[in-house]
C-alpha cells in the first residue's frame, strides 16, 4: 500500500521530474536518456523492487503473479517506453510518433497500478477471511 501511495504521490506532484538535474549530472539529457531523471529513478526503483520482492514472498501465488505483472507493466512503461519516447523526442520532436508513445507509456503505468492494487486487495481479502474483517464492508 505504501508503494502505491508513493507512486501516486509522484504522479501528482512530479517528484521524478525534479530529479532531472541529478540525471543531467549523471550523463543524461539526450537519446534514450533524454529524460535524465530516469537515471536516479532507476536506482530508487531497484531499491523499491528489492523491498517489494521481499514483501510479497508470503503472498499467494495468484497475488504474486498479479504483483509481478503489474510491476512489469508499470516499470516497463515508466522506464522502457519513457526511454524510447525520449529517443524519439530527441530525434524527431514532439510530434505524432512521440505523442503515441507517450500515451501508451501512461496507459501501461496506469494498468500496471491497477494490477498491483488488485493483487493487494486480493491478498488483503485472503488474510481477512477468518478474522471477521471484510474489505467490502470496511
């Protein structure tokens, strides 16, 4: 839940864009690293992924698959397609092809978050069954 909150907060107040200056000092700024913030954010993402991997070990197999798919989609969009769109932007400017990549990237991030949230709710429901806790009522 904390991870989802942090990722949502980042989208609302653009924390990652504020790391652009750090990324520029680390060699970003053109081509696949057009959006230089991806460099420091990859380091943060690696730490978050390690923590998240340890956290979901006790989850059911179904929930782990949902988490893994959501994480792959979110970070695939956030880094993979973001880097490709940066290369397109560097080469061709902010026109047609870039706009299409931008929207697909945002869609992947959003759908990834839905998978992560669904897996978390599934796991919460599984743990709440014998305790009298029912997420639909709470």
